[in-house]
C-alpha cells in the first residue's frame, strides 16, 4: 500500500511542477485569436483537473495507509 501511496504522491508532485511551470507559459504564449485562446484555456483547465483529482486520490490513499 505504501508503494501505491508513493506513486500518487510523486504523481501529484510532478503535476504540481507542470502546473507551476506550464500555466504561466501557456498564458504568455496565447495566440491573439479566440480559437487559440480557447485551446490554451482548455489545456490549463485540464492541468488543473488532473491536479485536483490527484489531490483527492492522494488524500484517500494516505488515509488508508
């Protein structure tokens, strides 16, 4: 069970790193067109959703360990 917890904690750490670096880069490199901005926002929302899911999974798994 600790190996599963270790996996999810490291996945959360990696997702946090991607969010800290990736979100500002996506904002700076947004194209001026509406379609390009929509695509960048979709990527940012996807990163945030993955991070939130990993937080919940890590909390559940760590409470079981």
